[in-house]
C-alpha cells in the first residue's frame, strides 16, 4: 500500500484542482500571451527600423520561453521557469532599445540640420540663390513628423546628400572666386611658380606643389577638367605659404639673435665665444630646416640663446679695458657693429653698414673732427663712374680722420635714409645700399650719437 500511495499522490495532485496548479497555469498562460504580443511588437519595430542585432538577446529568450510553454504541466521546467516575470523584463528592454534607436536616428537627422544651418549661415555668400538651397525650417518640420528610426533614417539619408551637394556648391563657388581673384588658372599657376621659386631660394620643402602645378598646366592645355587638380593645387599653395611664413618669422629671429651675439663679440663679453658657437650651430639647423615642423622647433632655442646673451651683456656693461679714457667709438668691420663707450662702460651699440668691397672703410684709430646737420653729400666721382651718386642730403654727419686719412678724403659716420633697417649688420656691406667708405648708422642711433659724441672722440676701426 505504501508503494501505491507514493505513485497515486502526484497523480491526484496533478489531476486535481490544486490552487497552486491553477495559479501557475494562469501565470504561464498570461506570460505566453505577453510573449506573443511582444514578438508582434518586435516585428513592427524591426519593420520600422529597429536593428535586429540590438534585440538578439530578447528574441533568443522568447524562443526559449516558447519551448517551456510547450511542456506538460507536470514538467519540472514548466514549474521552475521564470517566464511570467521575465517576459515583463524583456518588454521593458525592447521598449528601451526602441527609444534608443529613435533617439539615435533623431540625433543623426538633427546633425544634418545643424550642418545645413552652419553652411547657410557662415557660407551664405557662397550659395547661389537659384536653385533655392534647402530650408532648415522645412527640415525641422519634417523631423517633427518622423517618429520611427526608419522614417528618421530616410530623412537623414536624403539630407546628407543635400548637405554634401550644398557643400560642393560652396567649395566650387569659392574656388571660382579664388581663380577670378587670381585672374583665372594662369593666376593660380603664377602663384604656384612664385611660391616654388621662394621655396627653392630658402631651401624649403615644396611638397607636391611642383607636380600639381605641372599637372594643372597640362590639364589646361589639353582642355581637361581641372576642378580636382585646382583644389589640390590651392591646398598645396596654402601649405607652402604657411611654411614660408614660418620660415620668414624664424629668419627674423635668427637675424635678431645674430646681431645680439655680434654685439657680445664686439664688446668682448666673457660668454661671447661660446654664444657665437651656439648661434653657429643653431643657424646651421635653421639653414637645414625645410619643413614647417622643423622650423617650428627652432624659436624656443633662439629665445634661450637670446636670454643668455642679454644676461651676459647686462652683467658686463662696464669693465672693458684696453680703451682710452672718456668716450670712445669702436667699429668692427667683420661684425658690422659699432659700440659707444664711456670710461669703459657701454653707452650704446648698433649694427652698421661700412664701405663696399671696392670702396672699403679704412681701419685704424681715428678722431671725430666735425659735426654737421643737415649735410649735402656730393660724389667726388664723375657721372660716368659706377661709383657716382647723385647729390644727397643726410640729417647728421660726424667726420673722422687721422694722419694717414686726412679730412679732405671725406669719411663720415652718418645716417642713410635709403638703407632699409634690415640691411644694417653683416652682409650689408655687400649690398647696393652700402657706403663708399663711410659708416652708415640707423637713424635713431645717429640722432642720439650726434649730440653724445664730442669732437676729438677716438674712433677705433678694426677688421
């Protein structure tokens, strides 16, 4: 009887009207109904743009539930399944994925509206009035009626094409304007050739500009479409222009550093020799630099060297020995530097331009004998001579002489309004603006020196 009892009990429980069985069956039936509804919702969402991959886990869980729903009520898996509670979680997950898909698609569409707004705002002047460009107002209205990822993606796809087309129109209009400003293709080529010449003279990397210019010229001659090449040529020109601009800035810094180092050498400061060596190394790097990045690495090094030289000069303003007492002028022909001393202390210093090779400035110890302002300079050479110059007025002159170079030979320290400030210093003596033996001095320094230097002041000129 015991054995029969253990067999009959489960049969009686299952076959009876146990409340637990009724409740469980109702819960599973509701879960099955919810699962069917959820699958229908998923089908609708996928048809309207919800990516199937985003809910692969949900569909897999629903398929597993279907297998549980098919089990008999006495199956342990039927009794232990979490389907009634899990189906609620799955629906929530699906709704969240749908909302995320809508939000993402809307954001993509809104980004196209933003692009359109930007183009029609900042580049409005480059947009032709006919045909009328897209309207961001109309796009916003369309956006507000689109409620599914599919509808939003459709708008985004169309708007992307419109934005790309509008951007291409703007670029074309800008390019046409640039070409017009440069007097057409020949102007663009002219700019390229000028930049290539500048790059060659400064040993700069011209990149692809040379080959692009040749290709552009060939396309013009053959009547081919130059749209793509002209755009590439303009970009290459802009890049090289940028490199040249950086090179020019570094050139200015290099020259300023050289003049500062030359002053230290002319004054004989303790650090002058090492500073000159450092400058030589840095200048070599500048000469070798051919790209923007190589050039941009130099200014910080120049600044460090300039700071070192300035500290050296400031620390040794006085204490210069071996000079006559009182006011003294020294001029170095090699450094093209003039220094004014007062009792061994530096009062001023400046780069100058001395005589050209054929008419050099004499060396030795001289003395200032005359001051005149203004002064009319008259060439002693006949008009047929290459050294003749027309009568020229200068503002301030101080004549200097010695026993070997008498006053009548006409050597002066004077201003020279015709000489650019960038010509003063080493190299200026080889240019057309160089003197015939006089010492050209920057205007502001000459104005100061004219009243500071008395007659009789020694002028020591060394090679």
